[in-house]
C-alpha cells in the first residue's frame, strides 16, 4: 500500500515538473544588457549622490559667507513686516507647481516676453485656456514674471507682506536651483577629467624639476581666455541690451568681471546667465524694495513719479559695486522730500 502511494506521489511530481513553465535561457546579449542596465542604474545613483553632496557643500559655504558678511542681520530686517499667514500661503503656492497668475490682456506681450529665457531662447511658459492665465513650472521664470509687475500669482493677496515673502522665498529657490545646476556641471567636468587622468602618463619624480612655462598674452588673448574661463563655469555672453544697460550705470569691465568672484554671491545665482544679466536682475530686486517702501507706497503704480527714486537706487548700488567689496556695502535709503 505504501509503495502504491509512493508511486502516485512520484508520478504527480514528475507530471508537475513536466507541466511547469520552462525557464527562459538568456542569451549572452541579454545577460550583457541586464548587467549594463544595473551598471547604469548604479552610476546614476552615485552621480545623484555626488550632486547632492556638492549642493550641500555650496549651501554650507553660502551660510558661512552670510555669517561673515553679516547678511543674517539684513535678512532679519528684510523679514520684518512678513506675517505668518503670508509665509504659509506663499509656501503652499510654491510647493504646488505649475504657477499660474493673473494679468491684464494689455500686458500680454510683457508677460510672454518674461516667459522666454533669453539665455537659451526657450519658452518656459504654460497657458490655462479655461482660466485664461499664463504660468510656468520654472522658478527662475516665476521670478521674471514677478519682476514685470504685470503678473501676479492666482490665489495670493497683492499686499506688502505677501509681496515681500514671495520675493524672498522665490529668490531662495532660484539660488538652490542654480546651485544644483552648478553641481551637475561640476560632476560632469569631474567625469570628463577622470578618464583623461587615467590615460595621462605618470608624474615625473620629485627629484626632477618641472620647468614652469610662463604664458605671455596680449590684450585680445587675455579677453579670449577670460571668456573661456567664464564659459567653463556656466557664464553666458550678455545680450546687447543688457550690456548697454550695465554700461549706462557706469560699471566698467573690471567692476563687472569682479562680480564673478565668490564674495559677490550676494548677487544671486550665476550659472546659466551673464554677469551683466545677473547684476541687472539683482538691481531689479532692489528696485522692487524701493517700490514697496511704505513712505512712497502711494506711488506704486505711478512709474513717472517713481523714476527719480529708481534712478537714485541704481546710482547707489552701481557705486557700491564699483568702489567697495560686498562686506562694506550699505543699504540704499529712500529720500522723501
């Protein structure tokens, strides 16, 4: 009896093995493809970790510079007037892209121009046909929209605390986005250098002195080398309009080039833009502060009456940039007669 049950069980197992789906035998190409996919995934994870590490290092360095330059005090002063409600509403708005806003039909050209990134000539805008509103997912484009004064985020009040909070938070997000772009560029350069370093011949022994080659450049060659240095750091050439605008402020080439140095990081992100555009963007934020000055708040939409105050602001900061380092800058004071 036991033998009969044993034979039945053995037969069932054989039948199960016979009916079981056969395992697919991978070809060498399929095996290599799977291994390559694993390697690519691992490399992508390592690259992301390196980018995150670079961003963290940049943020730490920036915080240290802010302490050294006593910018924290300025930030505290700028935050005065913000309300808890404004901070909550602006935070919620920024955490939920895309960012759509209200604008008049007559301002359509101004808004659509702000939606185009001049550096890359890419259109970064979106349009909601149902609400008839322009918007974007990009924080740098959001910053440009806000600077027009013709566009305002849907769902946010257009009061002073909200304007101030929005300006600060958007500026910070643009800085972090720029840091991430710079970190990606740095990782890409590191990846390009590693194979070249591996292929390079070994360094000569310490006992053998290496002759130092002194490169003598003329003016044209120096300018070309400076442009190459800026391009490798993600700095673009200025548009003709931006170059003229900075020139009208009285800033010479030396003053403009100095803003490339790390101590001028107070001017904001520098990757993906020109030094001239960066200066103008920062000046526009300062002009926004003048526009929001409580003593002349009644002039907010009166461009003609505001012009003397804006011109005074431009002259003040042009002198600061030209004459003293950022650690010695003083804020512009609006003079009301």
